[in-house]
C-alpha cells in the first residue's frame, strides 16, 4: 500500500497509509486532527515519517455530528465516546491485518493533542509515545481540580485515570509555536482555566510540562517551541521544523 486508503468502521473513518517497507507491524503512528478535522492533510504531511520509520500511519476523522467533543473523549449523555469508537477501529484494523495488538505512537494537533493525552490517561499501557502540539488546554495531574482541567470527578464511564508513574513512563514531546499566543475563538477561556493554565497556548504548554516535571516526569518529557509557529497546522508543517522534530523523536529507541 503505497497510497493512503480510507478505512472505515460503522462509527469512524480514517486515512490509512502503509509504507513500501514495513519494519514493525505492531507499531502504529496515529495522527489526530484539531477542530478543522483535517485528517487527510495530517496523513499526507507525515507519510515521509511513516516511510522512514517503516510503520503504518492512521489518521482518524472524528466527525462533528457524531463526536462534537472528541477532545474530551465525549463523555456527555447521548454522545458516542471517541475513545471507544477509536478502540473498536483498532480492533477491526488489527483483525483485518492480523495484528494482535498495537503499540501507539500518538501525534495530536490542537484538539487532537487534547484527545491524545486524555486517551493516554485512560490507556497508558497501549500508548508507546505522545507528541502533543498546540493544545488549547490540558488535563493537569491535579486531583483537586475537576475533569477535564484536572483529575477530580473523573468520569465514571472512562477507565483510569492512570497513575502518575504510568504516565511518566511514556516518552512525551510537547510542541508549541512561539507565536501561538492569540486568544482566538477556539481557545477555552475563563477565570479558572486562565488562572490554572495561563492565558494562551504557549504559556499553557510550559505550565503543563512543568507540572509533570515536578512529579518526576523529566527524563522522557521534552518541550520545544516552534520558531515562527502560529496556531496553524499547515504553517507549522511548512515553515517550522515540526515534522523533523516529530520524526527525530519517534526514531529514538523505545524507552528513550
């Protein structure tokens, strides 16, 4: 499979790309879009990374109608849970490709970064690595603050939250544009969240990383600012070193 194919289940569709040379059949590079839902654009941007690593690339597309709050894993009454729909897709794909279990390298941009780190809090054992780019806000490891800003009142329908020790074993790269400072319409704002996390995405990335580092997540947690980067996936892909940073991070030996 040298070109991408649309892979679909009853609930969810995704762009699936397989490199000409597959080196690790159980490793899956997953790219999760933001609210622009540009799954195909992300898949196209990261094909070279998939080729270099010799792994399959999957870019799910969480439709607005079915998954309006996929970033929070859709825990609201009557909503389809994004984590379960994604898990069912992984099971279906594994069955079709005869892969008994996946090790997930997860990249998320903006709302996709929110999905990825919350998914890891639910399923740390299957999360091989995390790359979180331009997240608007985060779930902090704070049991005094309510979900989704923290771990208190964790939704009973979700597994987890994972213990801090489990999360600190996941190699994590946090990326944010050094110009990603606008308080635009898509940024979650308010007195409580601004006080806890900061007033823009740049500050929030630094605060979330610092919080985890205080809990001992240092050796496998990195933060880098994308020089000239704003809150725009295409701009970051074309005009910053985002793609190169992600490729270098994922090429490291497991556990580093």
